[in-house]
C-alpha cells in the first residue's frame, strides 16, 4: 500500500529524509508518494 508523506520541517534532517525517500522512489521502486514539506 502506497503512503502519501509530508515531512514537517525544511532544513537539516528533513531535507536528508526527503532526498533518501526520493532516491528510493526513483531507483528502487518505492511506491510511496512524497507530497512536500510543511514549514512551521
């Protein structure tokens, strides 16, 4: 089942998580969808 993900934050670790998730989607067939960041 694919998940839709919004990462809270936009600097530091949040960006690293987004990059790793996008790499898994592009290169390894992860079915999740990265929607974006939520800044507070």
